[in-house]
């Protein structure tokens, strides 16, 4: 009988020990985790604890992250609003509470998973995102962008070398009301970039990223004080009834230049070995500058007075009519 009583007593002790947490932590673990106010970039995280506390820790990351490698926040209430999430992405979060009486944190809760929205119902997307079409909108070190349907709280541009991963690029914050224009400066010459834009909507987070718009900067100018013409075009080529050959060229000035120089050279020949044609006309009509069936290369450059000349732009290859 005494042996049976001893066994019964030991069983009670073992059962009591097994009912405690394996590490002896007496601080109750948070439970009833939940999420609301979900958008494409934000979420409000909530949980419940049996005790009053003013110190909680939350760790979150994309689904499958290893605990210890996520983002950890220390907050004074049993909720937290997280931002800068990725749209249409599954996340996981854990939470634990600090117990003043025991002077320790509880164990981490079981994980709670949620998926961000693809779009933000509280923040409209920008529209008509593109590169501006003014003469100086693209240079060797800047590109001007424009869009419509900005937001009262501003917008954000993210950019990087063509093909960069969104989230790893450089960011420009625009805090003006309903912005619709941005100049992105300090770019590398002769380089292709991707650009994205999104609206900033205060506590309602961000719109979706719109883009990419892909565009290249111009080559490094030969003369930084005299910028190259652009959009050099052969508009017309024909022979008059009197037998004269006519070529009509046009281009656009980068910085308001009004004097230019064209250069005509045999096909494939180096610039400087042919004929210069000075002009203040744009477009310019050249008459009897070719022979029928002969192939030529034409170039144009700007003249900027005491600042000298720009680099040559071209060639446009022409076969005499």
C-alpha cells in the first residue's frame, strides 16, 4: 500500500512539472494575434495578454523567415502599425510580453500569417507616368519625369540602373501638394535607368508603384558649357523640276542656342575632312549639296560664342537624289 501511495505522489509531481513551460518561464505568452487596417504596404498588428504591461516585442518578416532575422519592434501597447511592406506578399509575425513581476519576457507566441493587398483602397495610384518632352528634360546627368493624379501628401520616386530590384533603388521624396513633376539629378552619363512613382497618403500608407519608365541619359558632353543639339533629322529629300537636289534638316537646341554648324563629308570619312556649313536657320534647306547616287554623312553641332562649340551630332547618311 505504501508503495502504491509513493508511486501516486511521484506521478502528481511529474504531472505538475510537465504542466509548466519547458524552460520554467512563468510570464504568460500573448495569444489571439490578429491583423486589421491592411493595405498593400501597411498592417496593424494586435494581440491579447493576461497581464497589464507597457513593454512588448514584435518580430515580423516575409513568410518562412527564421526568427532572429526579422524586423523587431519594441512597443508600449498591445498593437503596432507596421509600414513599408511589399504588396501582395505573405508575412509572419510573433509577439512576446515583458512581465514586471518576474523581470523577464514571455516565450514568443505562435506565428500569425497574413497577406498584404495588391493595391491600397485608401490611396489612389499615379497615372500617365513618363519622361517630360521639353528640350532640357534629358541631359547627361538628369532626367525629368511627369505624371498625373498625385496626392495631397506628396509622392515618392524610386530609381536605379535598368533592371534593378524595386526596394533596392535610390529614393526621392516629394512633399509638395499633388506633385506632378520631378527632376532626378546626379545620374551617370550614357546610362539606362528605370524609374517608379507612388503616392504618399499619410497614415493610409502608399499607393502601388507605377512603372518602370526606362530612359537613358545622354553621353558626356564634349563641352559642358555648350550642349549638343538633339533630334537631328532629315525631313525632306527631293529634286526640283529644274534639276536641283534639296535636303531639309532640322534639330532641337538643348539650351536656346541660335547658331549652328553642319558638316558634310563622304560616307564613312572622319569629321573635319569635309565641308562646313554655318547657319542660323533651323530647319535648314540645303540646295545642290549632293550628286545623284553619291553617299554622304551629315553632322550638326551648336555654336555658343565664347563658350565654343558642342560635340558633333550624327551622322545622318544620305544618298544624293
